[in-house]
């Protein structure tokens, strides 16, 4: 896969929805190192420190 090209399995979402409705990471993107654990768009969890 070339740089900037979307993954054919997950279409760039980095997650795959299984037939039973569960969601799992895209193993191909994980193996290529395209998944970043530090998201730039963090959800508001409502937790206050």
C-alpha cells in the first residue's frame, strides 16, 4: 500500500466491524504502524481531575 492510500479492509477507519456487531482494530493497519495511541481529537469523557 502506498503512502496516503486507504486500507482496503477498514477504508481508513482503523477499525473493523465483525458480523456479530463487535468492533476490533484493523490488524493490517496495526502491523504497518499506522495506528497512533495518542489521538489528536480526544472525546470529552466528563472526568474531572
